[in-house]
C-alpha cells in the first residue's frame, strides 16, 4: 500500500494556490504535482488510450446506461494531486452542494423545504458534454488566465476520449469550475424572481414560496389532456449559453400538497428519506433474519445487482450495502432518529449472531 505522502501533496492550500497561478510552462505542472516531467508526458501522451482507463457501465435509476471510466495507471495519482490543487483555487458558490466539503444531498434538499413550488431539472450527459476544448478554455479564461500550453496539459490530464471521464478523481471539481459562471447567473436569476437556486452536479433545483411560479423559470402547457412543464426562456438561454442542454424527460414542477423531492429526498417539511427506501432496508433485514446471510445475499444479488455492470471485485457485499443504507438514514435524519436506531440495532444483532 502506498503511503499518503506519495498520493497527496504536502504543501499548504495557500502555497498550492500560489503555485497554480504561477504556472508558466508545462514543466511547472510537473513540479507542482511532484512528478518528473518525462513521467507526466508518458502518462498523458504515450500510454495507449485504452490502457489509461478501465471503463464499465452501470444502469441509471431513470433507465439507460451510465459509463464510468476510471484511470488505472499512475494517472490516477496525478489526477488526485491535481484535484487537491484545484480545490484550493475554486471559489465555492453558495448554490453548489455537489463535490464540495461540508455539503451533500441533505444540505441541497434543506434549501428547498417548506416551499410552495419546487422545480427540478437535469442537464443532459453532464460529464460527457464537457470536452477537452471546454476544459482547456476554462483554464485560460478568467479567473484562472493560464498560458495556452499550460491549459493544454492540464486539460490533457483531466480528459479521456475528448470528454470528462465520470470516475476520474479530477472530474468533479472540474465540473464545478466549468459551471461557476452559470451558477452565478442562475443565482442572480433566482434572486430576481424571489426563488432559491441550488445545483448538485447535473441536478438543478429552483423553489419559491410565491403564490405563482415565475414563468421566466418554468410554466405549464396543456398537451393532449396532459400538463407539460416547459423551461422559461430566461432560464433556458442561460443553460444553453453555458454549453449545456436540459433533459426534457426529467423536468418536474412539484407543488405544495403533493410529494416534493430534491436529489432523492422528500422536502415537504424537512429533508427525509423516501418510504420505499425504508421498506427496502426492512426487507433486507427481514431476509437476513429469516433465511440467513448467505441466502439473503444471494436473493439480493439476483434481484438488485444483476443489472449492475460494475467489475465483480468492486461490488460491495450485501452486508456493506445494508450498513450503508442504514447509515444514510442517520446522515439525513440524525443518529437520534428512532428508525435509524431501530435498524442499526437489528443490523448489529444480526452481525453478532452471524459471527457466533
């Protein structure tokens, strides 16, 4: 196992930030990332493309397939170090809750609780739509203003097959940097129409307590006896101008009195987990208790994991999945929540019993 000192840079955040803004030529990047320049060139230019990454597919909850590409050579360490540097230069927008310290889907949902209307929309092909040219251009533009040669090498470190690979350590922070201008524009738009705006990766949410939802953000039209939600011109033009497209299949305008959800959490009164999620945990605990761990695991793998295309060695066990699901309740509702306490107690009893 490699020590952290090899995987992480030891400079202070201030020092890393200063070094980033002082980059003048590609060799400076190698110095910043504590790798020799020949090694850097080897990993980003000379290793065959198909040998740099491991690519696999996982099913999306909404249907379709998501392609994950993760670096398998020392490129992963280089990207991890670059991520560390970029975290020091990216100025976190208040509206951003994805891939930033201290924020998550719970803080994202909290911003939209007890609202009259909640609008959810998704950006189409979020990671793949960010190509090499966009990443290079972002490093050259304000506020970073790096030399074109430096921007080229940084973009080469970050991209794979002319897109941002979902699964690379540097990709999440790069998406936030790419979206910074759009986030500022959407924040201003929300303020103008007395709404709240947040973004979690490709998931955009606006909410308001106004009696009528602002048409500049979204509006309803009747289509063959079905109400269809369309994105308002002002909102749509900002998204399109920033190089993104709205996924028309995933636009939802939820009003008070109906179920309102943001990044998978219910937001009508306070962030809460979906009832089906709790039922699923209960069913997993019941299966383990009644049929034993081996049988429960087999049933789970057949029923839920058959769809997954994750490499076998990366698949979590039934026990790990169940523990993760229970801990998620505590992340959303706190460790004093009675449902969490009940399920974690059952889980620990079953673990003890399995070990005897």
